[in-house]
């Protein structure tokens, strides 16, 4: 069955970016001239996703507005003869069928996935976080995961090689390589540190999940900090079926961190043909 639905949790409070996120979602912070969340959505659309389910919370209205039509703005831009900008704005709402659900339940990244159950139904689906993405011009992150799912028919997790510091920041996969860049997961160790890490393969925010994850989440006890964790539910699924991990080919941006956010802005500015020359000159003058 082809993957057509994507769940993006965006209910978090974005505390690492306060006070900037006091009145706007962290997912709407711009990387050059597009909000972070739009890069995530565009990655998914390139992979063939048609239905995108946002799990939202209070103060996330800007996400809904961004992916909804704004005919008044488009018409104004056309009257001002800003045709290219008008088309750029219009196409955002046309990227996919957008569905918005308010999150209910305990904190934790498992809750928003469970909230999507009535919409997802009994079919495999994708999950991506709203504050991280890959720059992968040849083949999108999600497309790479879907290809592994199509071959094996079991859940797939995004992974990449990290340094020692990364083993303290991410869950780390213990697995067996079944083909170049693809691992069958034996277990995921949560933030083990370099001394206890079974590998340097970090578990990142991109998944292809099967409907049995919902039953697993419903029977998963609250874990660390009294929250419902997707990793704990995946551990239950792993006892019943294989889970695979794909080393994604692309440049990873953790825009949920200040350093990752700044890095993304610099890199994308240097890729922008209208900005690159002048911006590179400026960087050389200050570095």
C-alpha cells in the first residue's frame, strides 16, 4: 500500500527559542524566506504524500493560516503586479490536503501520533517532526524511507551517523546491516552517551509506521517525565515484527536548536542565487 498520509506534531511550546516563540510557533520561524515547517511539508510532497495531518495546540494558529488559502493577499499581490510572489503564496495551500487536529492526552511525542488514529485508519503512514528536516535535492528524506518500506513492508526509521556528542542527544540504534545504508533494528537505546552507545547511528525524526503502532501506544505506560513516548511504543512493535532504519542521504538540519537554526539559515542563504554572492562576501568580512 502506498504511503499517502503524513502526521506532523506541532503542539510543542518551543521553549528553547523563547522569547521569540512566546507568540508564534517555533515551526514558523523562517529559514531565509520560508518557515521551517514548509521545508518539512515540501519534502513530504516530493515523496508523493497527499494528506498532511497537523497535530496542533493553543498558539499554533499561524501554522493553520500559513497552509490555508489567502485569496485577499493573492489578489492584492496581483494588482501590484507581483505575479511571481502571488503564485508562490498561492501554491502553499495547494501543496496537499491539510487536516488540523488539536492534541488531547498526556505530554510526549507518542500522544500526537495516537491523536491521528481516526484520520489515518488502518493503513501505513509517515511521521515527521515539524522542527527538523533534510536538504536532499536528489531524493527527499521521506522518499528514501518509503523505498525501504516498499521493499520490506515493515516500519522504517530515519537514521544518520553522529559524533560522540550526538550519542548524548539522540536515541542510538543497535542493528544489523541488511544492505548498504539499511539496518534491521535490534533495539534503540535512549541517549546512551559514547561509552554505552551500541553504534553511532542516531534515531531522528522521520518514520514510516504501520497501524499496529496505535495499539502499542494505547497499551504503553507513561515513561520518562510522565510522558507518552513513541520510542516506548516502537519497542513493543519490535517484539512482534521487524523495524528497519535507513541512513538518509542528505544534509540534516535540527532547526529545533539555536545552532541548527542558525546553520540552516547560513547554508540556505549561500544556496540562494539572489543572496549567495553578497552574503558570502559579508561572511568573509566578519569571520
